[in-house]
C-alpha cells in the first residue's frame, strides 16, 4: 500500500514560469518534469483524474489536461521514453494558422488501467468481485493509445481547446484468457489572458472505460468479468500572476472523482459454487490546493518553491455473499480510507552554457492515512492509522542545439557508482532514467 501511494506522489510536480528561463525548451517534455519533481506538488493514485503531471508549467503533459495552451506552441515534434525502451510517446504539433494548432499523439504504455486501480488500502474492484485465479488479478492495461487535439486563440484575450484520446488492448489469441479493454479520455479547456503577464485557465476532464475479461480454466465455458460503471470527472483551475519584476505566483485547485466497477458472471458449470454474480466497486475522490512561486533572480536561473495540501478518499464495496445467476445482491463497504498530504519543496534550473541547462529538485510530503476495513456487513474489524514522510531528490540535464532538444532525467544511483559507466565495471548504473528527444521548426 505505501509503495503504491509513494510512487504516485513521486510522479507529481508544480513548476511555473518556464518562459523566464531562455535556455530551457519552450515546451517541456515529461522527462524534464520527472527531473524537476519537487516544486509544488500534485498527487494521485492510479485512478486519479488530472494526475498526469504539473498544472503550473506548460509542458506536453499539461497540454493533455489544458489543451487551450496549444496555440502557444507550434510546429514541433518530440518523443518521450519515460518507462523504458518498450514504452514511449510521440507528439506532433502543427500550426494550421497563426492562431490554431493541431495535435497528433500516440503512446504505448502500461499506465492506463481500466479496472484495477487500487484503493488507499490496496484493494480493487476486481478483487471485491471475487477475481483471483492463481492469485492474479485482472490484467487490463489500455496500453495502445491515439489522441488528437485542437487549440485556437480567439482575439487578444481568449484561448480554447479540446483533446480526445482513445486507448485499448485486446488478447484473443490465448483461448484460455480473452481480454478486450477500452478507455476514452476527453479534455476541454478555456484560458483568459488578462494582460501580457497574468492569465486564468480552467479545464474539464471526462473519461469512460469498458472491459471484458474471460477465463476458460475448465475448458468448458467462460468465466466473465465485465466493466460495471467505469467513469471519471476532473476539474482544474489555475492562475498566473506577476507579483514582482522577477517573480510570478501560480495558485491552483483541482478536483477529481473516479469510479470503477466490476461484475462477475459465472460459467454455466460453476452454478452454486459461491462465485457467481458478485460485484465490486471502488470510488476515488481527490482534492489538491497549492501555490508555486517562480523566481528568476538573474538571466538563465529559475528557482521554484511550492507548497500545498492534498486530500484523498477511497471507498471499496462488494457483495458479502454471492447469489444465483441474475440476482441483484446488495453491496456493503469493505474498506474506507482517507489521506491528508501536506507538501513543500523547490525546483531549480540554471543555464550552464547557451546549450545546456542543469536541473535539481527536492520535496518533502507528509502522509497521514486512516483506513477502516470491514469484513462483514455492519461489522467493523480493523482500524489502521499511519503517518509517514517521503523525501524526493531528483536531477536532470537539458541540451538544445539548432532546434533539437534532448532532456535526461538522471538516475540518482549514478552519483553513487557512476564511475562504472566509464570504467566498464560490473556495477554499471544507467546514466538516465528517462529521456526525450524533440525538434522545433
């Protein structure tokens, strides 16, 4: 449980005023965000809405949730490998006119599960519905995605945009396990440029999904688990305000609600075994409120402190006793959990040369968790209360030359035994965790 939540926390960042740093890429890559993962933070579990990355920097992930930023970034292409060589994304932004930009996007990853998002306590809707063949849960990543987006500037002060992503995966080659999964993700936003330095932006996210997971363990008929209400909605509001000649304040608020449901329909030869017609549901509510301050004391240096408060609540429910095929058994709570997560930190970039930027970040998050587990209807069996503190330090480097840009998120362990990379020793640590390559024209 703790590892899951910590991983989600580490993936968060807030950094504003990227335009203040002339040597940095105009549009940040996800790799750059990962190496600056400590200025004012966002948070979220795997079922979170608007948890891709920062809300306070205009990067490729930020454009996913705020497509009205697209008119600011024209004619560029980048590829981002943030999950190893097997997975990666490619984005192309093409200017249709001086005021309109088209986005084409493709990604292969394991980051978008349809049904198996975890609660704070580590449960999921599939498990609540009784799914546990060989001790394994449903394997349902929608790991092949394609997206298209459009952004336009209307007049001097108004920007708007929309984006649609469709993801899916299918396995019909293995006769013992047939899977089909789909996820549809829609984002829309509007932005107001109050003047040359101050602006307000608002975003809406809606996602729906479906899946069918079939097990043919006995070889006679199919044991089916299907989506039973997979829906999420997110709201985001942020502002950028020049508060000093060298500083910009970026407050933000986000809300996300996510619901996952799984229904179990038993095989014809399993009637009366206690496995048929079970259902499980997981809801995840998240709120994040914070502010970042982007400071550029001298040309080529950007310092970004951030502070905020996050709150997350999950509820897992399921059948206490399964019933006969077609019955409608009432559900009750299996787990209710809450987290309070205050955080603070900073991120910094500095131009070492005209073609090189160095990055450093650090963040501390306090995690207070309260979990109530219920084993039988109306009977509370366990209360769990825990406090933890996570510290994150990350580093990176950005190179830019003749329109080309290369971002590297440096592996922390490299600084401990990086000499092996030069000497060829057996303890070689990779220099970079993530990398991204792009070109602007």
